C-alpha cells in the first residue's frame, strides 16, 4: 500500500515521542480533493491549526463531517516506534481510515500547542455549508478520556487499554461513513498534568533544615535592626487608646469646670439666714 502523508506524520510522531507533553496531534482526512498546504510545520499553535482547517473547509467539500475528540491524546499514543506499517499503529482503525483508497486529501500536525474547540469547528462548518441544496451533517463524538501518561508500567498499560477500546469504537463509527465525508481528530479538552518531582526523605530533611536556618537568620537580623533604633522609633508611646482616653478626660474636666463655675457664681446676702425677731415673727408664732 502506498504510504500517505498521514503515514509520514505517524512516523514523525514515533520519532518525537512525548517531545511536548502539553501538545496533541490533529488529523484531517477527506474523500474530497482539498487544497492542502504543500509543507506543514509539525509544531503549531491551536489558532494556526484552526485557521488552516477553516480554509480547507470553507468550500464545504463534503456532505458529512465527523469531529472526533480524544481527550489527553499525545502524538506518541498513535505509534509505538516499531515501524510505519498499519500493524504497528496503536490506533489501527484510525490508521486504516487515513490510508484507505477512497481518501483523497489529508492534512495533519503532530504537535498542536493549546486546545482546539470542537464547538467552534462545528459552528464554522455549519456556517460555511449554510445555503447548500443538499443536506449537510455535522457530528461530534468524544471518546473516553485517557489517563495521564506515566513512566510506570501499570499506569501506561491502563492508558493503552483505554486507547484500544476507544479505537475500537472509532472503527465502528468510521465504517458507517460511506464515500462522502470529512473526519477531524483532535483533543478537546486536553487536560495535561504538570510534572511533579518526587524527592526522597533526606532531601526533604535538608530542605527543611535549610528553611529553618534561613528563617532564624532573618529573625536575628530583624531583631538586631530593631534594637539599634532610637527610643521613640522602637516604642510607640501615643497609641489610639491613649488618644481616646485624653479626649474623654478633656470632656469630663470641662463638665467639672462648668459645674464649679456655676457654684461659685451663686450670690446670697449675709442677712438671709438671720432669725427674724420683730412683731411680724411673734405674730407668726401665735
């Protein structure tokens, strides 16, 4: 069987196994003749890939479009590096569909940095095919999420098992496409796990000891700098509480002053408290 550009892409994926852990492949193949670029960089951003895909689909070349999302897919998941024939493909259904004789056009990128939105692709295809006399079908499928890639044999085996199951489901879907279709395979959403290094216990102890010594040095320097400050900079003598107490004391003293001033202003004659001895006083006593 004649090797296609998609097969060359799969070989590139094997040689660049996990070159970029935060990237995913993009594959487009169609039964229609598309004006694919003569040369395609295998490392592109999601916006660049989306722009090229729109230019290829702008004429609405086929009547059926299948958008297949494989979350957390990497280029190394497609090939195992043992060769470029279909038997060494980790996704044989996808490889057979890409290499089939009725496929006239293909375009692919091994490493796409960023996330491609299946919803945006679907909306663009519907807009480009609007007004066509024949009915256009756009279908989106999301395969089972792949676990994060790991160097541990057990976890990698689980990932390959899920990938095999997904490829089986993909094969059943591709068998029902007929002879007028365009297939896009991408990763949406692509959830990448950041690398978390694992240290042994002695390294943790050394880091902890270093951190404690650094904190002790900083504390000692701060204490020394505080001891060298002037008296009025080292201590705070006029706090908000003292300020409030002075205000209350001023109000109370002003009230006391007004009271004392009022008492001092009273004027009483000296004869006001003398006993009356005249005839009027004797008449009152009778």
